[in-house]
């Protein structure tokens, strides 16, 4: 794979990029399986946290599950249109938009996990007198 062309704008703005090569098919499928797997795992973690009466973390894992499921469904459509080489809907710019959305949303979730949740937990503990 030639990674030098990935950084060029003309690579990402092609509305008819042609057929999807085998390495990219595998990469797309791995991302899809990972996203659906993360969704399933976050559902289990959310249920476990909810059973332990830890509502703050249960709600966070529900948000994370929503993130994973939404990104997986969107990526399923991106992969389908890309695989079928549908003009405009199969353009690489949809993958680029998905990557940007993924990074921004994941960034906000990680910020919440490391900065906001500890404060909420501390505040709850203080309220409960522990």
C-alpha cells in the first residue's frame, strides 16, 4: 500500500474511486466487526454497572454503546456503497467524514470519562457522606 497518496486531497475527493481492493475490504470488515463488538461489550458493561447500582458509569457506557452502534451502522452504509462502487455515495469523502466524526465523538467521550466522570463520582460520594 502506498500511504503517500492518502494525504493528498485529490485522493479523498474522488466521487468514483473504483472498486474496493482486497486489503481495504478486509480493513473495512475488521472495523465493522470491532465496532459491533464494542457495542455489544458496552451493553454488557452498562448492565453490569447498573446491577451494581453505579448509575453514573452505567449511563456513560450506554452513551459509549450508542456511539459504537451509530458509527457501526454508518460505516456499514459507507462500506456497502464503497464496495458496490456506487458513484457519489461510494466516494472516499464519506469515509473521511466518518473518520472525522469518529475521532471527534470518541474525543468527547474520552474527555467525559477522564475529566467529567471523576468529578461526578466525587460529588456523589460527598453527597452520600462517604
